[in-house]
């Protein structure tokens, strides 16, 4: 495919900041909403970003991402982009505003088109399967509302800083996922008793064969949980390419590192998946550690369940508020329990007041909350929130440091100014 | 084949960007090696992922070393000498206290960034008379005669001269196309230049 590639605005609302290699000069005249024509797989941002640079003839795959409206791009290629938190005033996060995390980016069209796509189920099963999307849709359909969150969400808030995509607050979203139970598919294949781990692999491939594949596994208990699904729809629409078309795993209550996109291979095996993305990355220490310390492998376990967390969606950071009543609202979610309450503090955590939980209450969805603050004194103020779940877990002021920068759930904070 | 084409493309445009960014007289030495390192980042690191992933990191030297090592293991094409140069460059430019990409407004209050690059005690008193010549040799090409501005911003009367931490961080570790002087000038030299700039 040959495309005339001209990427208008990738660093859409990216945080301010200089760029060393002078590559991210955003065209300020572009409206934030006209957004990205296309992202060019395999080409540097530097090539395409500045309108001053002549149009590049790229013999590369081009991915339409006009669908990703208003995302903050953290990494242009492969695309990692987060949702501006002010979007989290709605219960469901619209598909076009849902964060995108890619290890290698979407596979080429030939592989994910419905005619060519197959799901293979192999390993410790009595009857290996090869299924088309239509075959798959013969299983009972289920729809589950679930938060999907990148395990690195909030990594940028850790001090000292940890390597990886510097996600701030918005690598999370809540959607209705429709598909079939993994349990039903595994039953059809005839799971053998020594099958203890279920491994997933998608069709995405790195640029160089020397890079490890993104292969992950989940323990069989989670795989057989009736709420673990293979999803082909997101918020009632077919999964889009960036979100894993035609099929992805959704493990409600667990972090998104288990929610493999572009799924093509399910392998039942006795052991955990091997390789970098299971054995090294996405691991978390079971004890308090510090930078520079050597951590024994036994002290690291895979990132699995989410932990209790909340975000302030409104007002936005930096807002100038008219004195009087101010509606503070946001969302809160947890891993395998339910949200019990959300508190708000306007005095740096000395005193807390209870927010009101509102809206839909779904087992794996997030809870919306609101709190009305009588903003009387003029000047700068910081709004804090923290959530508690029904198992008694409460958000800490800041999360224990870990080398991968995973599972941040410190109090959320937004600074505003009350006008005089 | 595809990879090769891509690398060439990245190189070419990278070069163009660098050249554009550096129009005007470019002094020798430290800046030259930075330019080479920047070129390597674009050409050798930009093949698998865009370089924004690199620039948003704020890591100390051991972790840059480990990261570059991991990338080489995964296929980044760098000689030992190039790898050393790159680690040096990345550790100087994207160190834990470097400013940039991550907005500090929301995060800064959660916990202040680490210690300032250099404590007040380690900043010698500057001698303005010494500073003029040092400025002419090292800074004037970009910041113009009398520090009136050129390729780099005007420094005469610039409030950053009195924002100690920012001034020192910028001069020691560089920013954008502003080179890092950590290894190029002594602390005393920098203090002298600062003192002279304040007299303008």
C-alpha cells in the first residue's frame, strides 16, 4: 500500500514540554478536534508531524485512527494514548476516547480481516479447535460492563521515576464488552486436568524478530471464571482495530495486561507463559522495595487484579472557579470487590467528607460520585479524593514504589483557583 | 529490506531536523558529540518505536545503561562506542530532575521532584569580569553579542538569571537545542558567566 502520509497533529494535547530532537512541533493552528488523519506504522513522528516538512511518500501500513478523538498521545508509534480525565464524567467511556495501549501496534489488514482471521485453541485440550468469528458467535453471547486499565496507569506519578510509557491518569476506561465466555470455548475444546495456565497471543508483531513476542497467560481459575470473556464488541459496536479487532480477551477486575488484543492463539499449558512479557515485565514486588535494590524473582508476582482507585474528572486541573457551590465529580473502581465509598478533602488530607455515589452500579464497572463544595475563600485550592472498597482497602496518599511503576493508586489531586 | 529503508528515511529526515534546528554557527566539541548522539537516537532508536518514548523517561545512569543494553539485546544496532556515547548523552539529558514533558502542575505537589541539580553550597560565587570572555567563547554563537539573543533566547535581563535552580539546570544539563555544559565548563566558569549576564 502506498499512501501519501501527512500526519497533522499527533501530540494532540500532550503535556507541554520541549522536545530534544525537535520532532514534536505541533501545528497550533489545527483544531484539536480535526484530529489525526492517520498514523504511519513504522515511521517516525519526526517524519510526519511538522506541516513544514514536505509530504512523505511512505511505503508503509497506514492505520486510520480518526476514531481516536481527543486522546493524549504518549507514544506516537506504536500508539499509546490516554484519555483526558475530564472525559470521565460519563459512565461509559466512548470508544473514540478510550485509551490505547500497543506493544507493537495493530497487525496488517490481511491478518485481522474477518475472512482470514482464525482463533486456534491448542495445548492441553482433548479437541484442538480452529474457529472463525462466526463459529465463535455460536456460543452464548454475554455482555459485561468492566473497567479496563493499563497496569502502568499513573506511572508518571512515581518518584523516583520508573522506565516505561509515562502514563498520567487516563490509561483507563469503562465499557460494555460483548462476546463469549472463555469457559465455554475451553469446555468445547475439552480442558485437560493438568492444564493450569491459559496462554494468549495476538496477531501483532514487532518490527524486528529479535524483540520478544507479547505472550501472556492467566491461571486457569481466572480463565474458567464465567465473567472472563472473549470480546468482539465494545459499547455495542464491533471492536475497532486499535482496541483489538476482531477479538480480545477481557478479564474483569484484572489489569489490562491480561486483556490481549487481536487474539489468535489460546494455548492451555501446565506452566505460566515464558518470555519477557510474562516473566520480566508486568511483575510486581510482594514487599516494599527501593530503587537500586536487587529483588529476588520469588518476591515478584504477575500484576493481576486492579486495586482500589478514584479520579477527579471535574473540575479540571488549573480551572478558575467562580466562588459559590462547585460540583466535584469523578469515578472510582476496584479489583475484585465493590466500591464502598469515596471521600473528598479540601485541606490536603487533614479532613475528609463523603462524596455521594451515583449512577449505575455494575460488578466490574466504575462508580460515579459527586460532591458539592461551597467554595468561598478566594485563592488556590487542591481537591483530593480517595476511595474505599468493600474489603476495607483504601487508597493511600501514594502507592509503594516499585521498579515497573505499576498499580499507582495514590490519592487523586487537582489544583484549582477560586476567583475573588 | 523494509527495516533498512526505514532507517535511511529516519536518518535523512532526522538529519534535516537536526540541521534545521541548528542553523547558525555551531561551536565545536561537546555540541558536536551531542549532535552525533541525537543522530543516533533518531536513526538507531527510532526504528522500533518513536523517540518520544525515550524523551519522556527521566532515569539515572544505571537505568539508562540497562535500558540501552536491553534495546541492543532486542536488536538496536549500536557499536560499543556508540552505546557508551548514547548512555552518556541520555543520562545527561533525561536525568531524574530534567524538566519537560510531564507537567509539574499536578504532579509536583504529590511529591517535589528530587533535590535540585546542585545545592547552593556547590555554586561558587561568580566573578563578572571573567564571565564576558567565557560567554564570548562558549555562548555567544547562539545567544548573540551582548547576550541579546540569536538562535538561542535573549539572556540579558532574562529572569532565569535569578531563578537559580532553573538557570543551573538548563546550563548544566541542556534543554532542547541548548547543549549541556556539565562536562564542558567548570562550576566556576558557569558562575562567572551568570554573574556577567546579571550586569547587562
